[in-house]
């Protein structure tokens, strides 16, 4: 594994669709009579890949998240927290967006190899980031962890060539014949700089557009289908029902 690995988990959203009285990242998954919040799964995916420094990007209301994870020593890692601040003109009811959330940690991830995953997504198997890091090549700027598409309207479909080079990202299509969508990724410093430039100098907000611009600019983006991979994300009550069925003990 690279020596300069860091993990990045954006948890700055307000979770208004669910309306929970606590951060949705702490939604409880109960197994063997033990509590584990949904966001601990992505943390464990990262530590399984020997990522020692993990950054949570939060908003100024996520005190309970900090209270649960603390400095990370209970989870075998070091955790830093970055606050994603609202910008002038942002809709105050929502966060400024995924790209802005990721770029909020620019000062900590600059020059590093970054492994990124969402805190409301449970991915299997545990070694998803290991698989990505073992497959990508020195020339690759960005590598996407790919999972079979089951619900196109909730997926970021990925078009690839025969050498697994990513040609295009199609975000939330109504339907698609593409077999895979991305759910996590790893990138090298060139993509960090691209992200920063797009967010701070070009004012882009759409993350799929930002990724497609990276492809169009000549960056090497590799797709990595995860062996025996599955994932479910927590964004709506329908998603919660899936979690209840698949991850709670009978």
C-alpha cells in the first residue's frame, strides 16, 4: 500500500430527506446485539486497507458524530475533522455539494493518495479499497470501485473501453445498459488539484461533470469491478428498508 494514504469521508449533509433526530451517519445497524452506525462500515473498509489517517468532512451540527468516533484510536486510526462552511449564495437548507465537501479537506489531502467513500453506503467485501489499490497502475490518476447496477436512477453509471479505461460517467440515468456504477474511489494528487481548480476557480458544483472534465482533459481513469461486490446506500426510507432486510440480524 502507498505510504501517503489518507481516507476521506464526506459527512456534511443535513439528511433532511430522512428527518432523523441524529446524524444519518449514526443510523444504527444492530448485529449480534451490538450497535454499529452505518458510517463505521466505510471507516472499517478504509482501515482494512491500512489507511491510518481518516478525514471526516462535517458541518457545524455534527457534534454527535465527533462524540462517537473521537480521535479514532478505538478504530485503529487517527481521525481529523474538517468543517464544510456554507458559501455566499448557497441554499441554506442543504450542503454546498459533494465536490465542495471533498475540496474542504484540500489542505490535508494535498500531495496525498486519497481513498474516498460515502458514510451512508455499506460496501462488501471488506477489502474494496485493497482491490482498487492492487489493480491500478502508476499512470492512473483516478480509480473507481465499480458495483453492479441494480437501480440506475440512484447510480453513477460508468462507460469503459475494453481496457477498463473510463470514458464517461452518466449520473442517475433513468435506464442504462451499462453493467457498473461507481461507489468509491482512490486518486492521486493530480486529481486533488483538478478538484480544487474546478471548485474554487471554475465554480463547478456537479461532481459527475467534474469527473467527466478530468477524463476529457486526459487524466487516466480506471474502472475496477469489485469481486463479489455489493453495496446499499442509506438515503431514503426505501433504502432503510433494504438495510433492515440485508444487514440486521434476524
